[in-house]
C-alpha cells in the first residue's frame, strides 16, 4: 500500500470523498511500481519517480499556503493524481505498448522513430531523447489507454479514476511542460467549479522549482 508523507497527508485532508482517497492510494502505488529503480528507459537523467513527486507535494503545499489558496476536494484529487502521473511517460516502453505510442502521436507527439529496443534498458540515446522530449504526450496517452483497457502496470488504478475526472487528469499532465499553459482549459468540461488551468499551473511551477533545485544541487 502507498506510503504517504506528512505533507501528502496534510493535502489529503482537503479530500472528503473516500472513493477519491482510495483512488489516490492506488495511483500512488502504481507510480511507485512504474518507477522501480531496476527499470529505467532514460539513463543518466534526474530522477522523476517517487522522490520527485514527494518534492512536488512540498512545493505545492508551500505555494497554496503562501497564496492562501483553497482547493476543493476534487481539485486536490486532480492535483495529486497529476503529480503522481505527469512523468510516467518517461517509463513507457513504446515498443511493447504500441497503442500508447499511437495515442501519443495522435495527441501531437513527435515520435516518428522506428523504435527497435528489445528491452526497456536498451533504448538508444536518440530513442531516449525522443521519449524524454515527448513524455508529456506519453503520460497523457498512458493514462487514457490504461483507463479504457485496464492494462499495463497503471491499469487497475486507472480504472478507479472517476469517469468524469479522467480527461482532466490527462489535460493537466499534458500541459505540465512545453505546451502553452493557456492552451489548457481554464475550467473542467464536466464541472465548472474545477479550475483546471490553475491546477496545471501549480503542477508546472512546482515541477520547474524542483528542476531548478536539482540543477543548483548538481
């Protein structure tokens, strides 16, 4: 079962729906499994697994406190779910998971190489770079495919995401880097009380803060 930090537990107090709490526990555990240290598609690159997600929750907590910003139960669920899932595309074995690759390409990913790796640890430098540069598309595609099919390491947890919140998580993860944040809808299509662009902005800013700290520490 997922192990939440003190800060994560603080943020989880904003969520008053047991179904959402159960879903988040599954998503966090799936993230841990996807980022097991023995599996690394992209080599010699800053860690983007559990420790990175924990750091993002710290930054998010500080930003919310500084701005005296209150999130609704669904908004906090979406933000935490997106923190756990936004970088999983870096761990996507596109040779095996061809449907994820195809969905990512439809979303706009520039993944037009003939990927030939015969295992997750043998991607060429060019292939690794392509996956890293397009990981936001792959993350979004993986969530979509896993939610619809129940397959892959993310499948069981993705099936537990409420149907009216899946597209929001996909959009927030898709816009956490590179794409203009203004392209992300300001509000959820299904619930106008959910400030989707705000959540994407919080994730993006926290992510950039962590990257800046990593560079400074190097």
